[in-house]
């Protein structure tokens, strides 16, 4: 299990450093679309890098969604979530070191540090209600896609493609509203460095994604045809024929 926890920590590090790093270091040049692609590509890469080890949840909401549908063991949930949060915090720490390396320095509390927020701290000035609904719905998009693409009837080994694409879509919609969380770990990392308002608003980016995961699990459970289950890390592994080819 230690290797699976370590994989989750590394995967979450890559997601947060890649996505938030694009926003903090290059956001003014690549815009919302570039940031959305950075998050999507980061997750896509990690699905294939660590999917066969841990299932590449890299998100407490995904872990909860898989738990609620019987695709993940309850005993491993605390370890996974802890690893994800630690990975996000380490990523934010490294990003902070890089961001403050310019002659003018960098103040997360002033610049925002890609933290999630609503009201005055929403990129588009969206209020609490809009932010909450957006986070619930977009997290449901993500978790629903994970559940479907890792179903026993889905092609094994191809889950990373739809998951990476849907995360890109989610960010294209959500960045103007909240800077897009859909991932409590991703929100916790930057918020710890921003402090103040980011900590006070952090509750929304923990509660709403977890609620969204529950909505996705309920919806998927209502339409799932087969009762047979396959663990996410099995669905995200290479096909047996591909593993044999690599062993030659």
C-alpha cells in the first residue's frame, strides 16, 4: 500500500504543480484555455504513469466517488486522501519557491496564487451560490467520467483519454467562476500559502466537490448496466497483450 500512497502523492504533485504552475507562471500569456489544457494534460499523463499502481485518483472527490460505487476499498480511503493533500501542499511549496524567484518577488496573498474563491475572489465576480453549484456540477462531470471510463465494459487501458479531456472541459467552464477546484487537495495546497480569504472560503472547495462525487456516484449507479466491478487501477492499466509485448 505504501507504493500506492506514494503514487497518489506524486500524481497529485504533478497535477497541482502543472496546472497551478501554468496559471501562476504563465497565465497572463496562455489564458484560460492554456491553463485548462495544462490541468487536462497533467491528469492524462498521470493516468498512464501511475494508473496501474494506484488508479490515479489524485483527488479526494474521485476517491470518494469510487468508494460509493464499490470500486474502491474503504480501508484505503484515509491513506489516499492524506497522500493527495500532502502531494498538493508539496507542489504548492515548490511552486511558491519558483514564483518568488523574480526580481520583483511574489506575494501569494496579493497575486492569488491560483487559489479558488468566490465573490470578490472569483475571476468573474461570481457569488457563493454560483460557485457552489458550479463546483458540484463540474465535479460530478469528472467523477461520472472516471466511473464510466473505468467500468468493466469500457475498453481497458484507455481511461486516461476521456478523463483528461473532461478535466480540460471542466476548467474551460469553471475557471471564470472559481478558478476551478473540483478537487479538495488542489484547493488546500495554494490556500495555505494565500491565507486569509482563501482559508475562509476553503470550506466550499471541500464540501462541494465531495457532494458532486456523491451525485455522480448516484447517477452512475442508476444507469450502470452490469453489476460486475473492476478496480480503477486495473481499468487504467495497459492491456494484457501490451504488457506481454513490453516484456519481450
